[in-house]
C-alpha cells in the first residue's frame, strides 16, 4: 500500500511541475501578445528558467524560494486589490444582485 501511495504522490508532483510550465508559458504569451514569441517558445523559456530548481539539494534553498514566492504573492495581491479599488467608480453597482 505504501508503494502505491508513493507512486501516486510522485505522479501527482510530476504532473504539477508540468502544469506550472504550461501555465507559465500561457501566462507569458498572453501577457506580451505583441512579442513575436509563440506559446511553445514561452514554455521552453520557462522550463529553462525553472530547470535549476529541480536540482536543489537541501531544504534551506527550497525554503528561501518558498519565502520569495510568498512575498511575491502578497505584493501581487496588494497590487490587484489596489487596482480594482482604483476602478471601483467605474463598476456597475446597479447590475449587482
């Protein structure tokens, strides 16, 4: 039973890593639509940037990356909320049920 769970976890983690590369390529492609770079090319660039993370050997480096990602999420969330609130006057409040 333990081996089945281990195999399932490995498959799930590999699929998550693949999904992150695909999402990164799609996000970059749609963020910069005027650049002559295809979505596949963005995925390759994302893979090249993220590949060194696959060879981290200790949890200290992983924890540092995790902290940086958490801080980046906070900054992004604050920017999105600030942008949305700055556009609140344009919202159609009468259409909200």
